[in-house]
C-alpha cells in the first residue's frame, strides 16, 4: 500500500462536504519568509490549528484520530512520511476555547525539519472518527507508538518505516465504523512559496468564493477578514485543519543529531589526555556531520569549525601535558570554547 492508494481511498470516502483552500497570511512586520531554495533550507510542516466544534460528542461516542502524510524528495527519490494523531494524543493536546463545545489543537510539528532537495511537496491531511471498538483502539495505539518511536530526528529511521505506517492507516479505512470528517490531498510544484493550507468540513455549496477569499492566517490561527478590510475575527463556524508548509534556514535540534554527542565525547577524551581515542572519535564526528539531516552548506561550515576546534584542543592539552612533564609552567587559563552548532552557524552568517 502506497501513498497514491491511500490518497484514492481518502478522496473516495467523502469528497462532498469538504473544502480545501490555500490561505494567505495576515501577519506583518516579520518580513518575507525564506524561499524554498533547493539545498539551502529545511522543509517543515506544522499543524497550525485543528478546530473541532462538537468535542464532547466526538470523544463520548467516537475515537477521533488524524493523519498528515508529507511527501517530498529525499536522495533523489520521492518518500512519504506519515504522522498519526490518535484520540489520546489529540485529547492530551487540545485546549478548551470557551466557544460552546469547541476545542482546538495548535502548533504541532508533524514533519521536518528535513533538507529541501527541490521538486514538488505533497500533503495528505485527514481527520477521522471511529466508533469505539476494541480493535480500532488497539490498532491506533500500535500505529501511534510506532510513529512516536520513529519521530523526525533522523530521516534514516523515518523513511524505511513509512510504508508500514501508511498501511496501518489504510487498514482503518476498510472498516465501516470509520468516517472521514476532513480530508484532502494537494501537491505544490517546484518553485512554490511557504504557505498555509486549510481543509474544512462544510458543504461546498455554502462556501462562497467571497467568503473563502476573506480567510486569513494570523498568529498561527485561522481568521476571517471583515468587510472593512482591517478587522480580523477568529474562524469558529466549522471543523477544520490548518497546516503550514514552511522553509526554515535553521533547525532547532542540532544537538540531538548524531554528530554532537560524538563531538562531546571527542572533547572529553582530548581533555582526559586520551588522544588516540579522541582521534578515532573525531573521525566518527566528522563522518556524522555529513548527514542527510543537514543542508550541504551547513555541513561544510560545521565541519570546518569543529575541525578547527579539535585542532586547538589537541594543541592546548598536548602543550599542557608537555609543560607538566617538564615542570616549567603552570596551566594557562583556558579560553571558552564556543561549540554550540547553532551559534557556529549564526556566527558564519548561515
């Protein structure tokens, strides 16, 4: 089972009553977002807002669960990586809004950051509700646990399991007890700009072009622009999922990538005087820097700087060891080592 078959099943379940639209941003002052320049930025997909209007009914009688499948190019091949939000995960994250029985889930990263290699990016966005049966609850728990275990810290772990997860999602659609509430599939060709994509459950005949054109995203949430052209009011009338597709110049998890713990070990071994072990650890560090999880320019910057820092550390502690052997000098005051990956990249203007 692949992404195309899953898309076909979702689209066939309930095409009528679902509206999908790209929504412009109303945020000003932050400047234009980074463009999707192949090999220069990271692709990140976020669930900006999920709005559910009848939450008590949803959780009392059903098990709601959502999925967002992101399709992109990795190593020249198209891969599909899914995220599953089970009813337990949705319940853990939702916030009571004060608007009748509505709840919302906001600002959840569902894909990335991964280096953007170019070509098109596609999204499958879907929200289901299932009658509360034991097999569905157990199956959802298994799929969610696998998704959580994989995460997006490294593509090497995520991509091989993606097809299995997609098959797990697809298996739910075989059951008559599962209803598609919101669902759409959309692709954007190479050269597209960062965007917001909204999938809404409502009859198409009731959604006028003018109303859809009035939708805006402000502070990560869906709004409607009033006729005065200035006032924005939160959109609360129907169930919807709002997703952002963003280009990022930085990651927020550099220290979690494999190279950084290896660098920490290298540094500790140099300081301990274990230069042979440190050299072996440095070779592993250097190899880990050239990972698929970093853009090529950032690989080069980090490699050059950590190589320089490694040389300085070896020289400093080799000189100290020699001086101690001779008994001719005292330990010099050590200059602070700036080895945080993000600080290195920012200092280099990356």
